[in-house]
C-alpha cells in the first residue's frame, strides 16, 4: 500500500480528533483536569518567555492526560 496515501488519511483523521478534543476541552473543561492544568502551566511559563514542551512533563502526568483524552474520544 502507498505510504503517502496512508499518511494523508491518518493525518486527516488525527486532525479531526484534534478538533473534537479542542471542542471538548472548551465545552467540557471539567472532564480534563490534568490536561487543563498542563495547558495552564505551559501558558504561565510562556508568559515568562520560558518555553516548555508538553513532553517535558513526567510520564505519569502524560499518562493521565492521554487517559483523559482517549476517554473523551471513546464516548
């Protein structure tokens, strides 16, 4: 199978998931306590001109964020 086609389709699907998650975070913030905490921390650091990559968080925090996101998408 053509790898470029696979990438094109997968990136399109991931973009759709990203839009669903952004809408979910805006409309159902109570379902994303870890995600929102991480976003607030990143925003706070950015205001101080300190760049923080999302993957700099501890793996246990990332696992909780991923769990929130996948739980939302599964419903």
